């Protein structure tokens, strides 16, 4: 028995939706807070300074 064209299209659409959600799900599971310990960096003039990062996956600054 042959499937109706709308059923085939719906099956393909659901398969694509499932594949897209499977690819995007791990990206949200890997979120974590920023590294908040001080880090010493040297700028172009040779001056050393300590910086610290703040934030999470949605908002962060140094």
C-alpha cells in the first residue's frame, strides 16, 4: 500500500525536527560559569596586569 504524499512529508519533517533538536541539545548541556580566578596577562607595552572573568553562558565580562 502506498503512503499518502502528506504523510511522507510529515514523516520527513518530523525526522528533520528530531535531528535538529538532537544536534542542538548538547550545546545547552555544556554551559557553565566563567573561570573566576585571577589571570596575569601582559599587554603590548609589557605591563603586567591581573584580570578576572565574571558571568555565565548568557552574560560575561572581564
